C-alpha cells in the first residue's frame, strides 16, 4: 500500500501553488496512491535480467537512403511564382516591414 496521505497531497499542492479543496485532496490522495502502487508493482517485476525496452517489437529505421535526384532549374522553380526577380521569389512585406 502506498504512503500517500492527505498531508502529502496538501504539501505537493503547496509546492505547485495549486489551491485544492478538501474534496479534491481526498480524491487525489486515492488517485496518487493508486499510481504509486502501480509503479511499485512494475518496479518489482523489472529486474536486472530484463532489458529496458521502448517498444515491444524490435523496430528498424525504414527510411530510404538520401540520394540526390533530378532537381528543378531556377527558371522551372520560378515559372509558377506570381512574382519573381529572375532568380528569387518576390513576396510582399509583412508586419509593417519595408521592402
């Protein structure tokens, strides 16, 4: 059984600067106690013989190799732009900035 008491919950609430009613303290005492008990059960099972895992199934990186391929020329990239200066996109200023 956990050692979470209403006084412990009150203390934690004060540290976190959270105002709790007596009813909330009562509810949280039970909930935090259940969490602590659950963690204690897991700690009993986790032994040095059991390796830590982040996923139950072994995972491998499935990304393809990064191989350069054909790219657009500057003219092709700018062909659909509403406005360009020949080598760059031209966009209007925002937030009162001057061009």
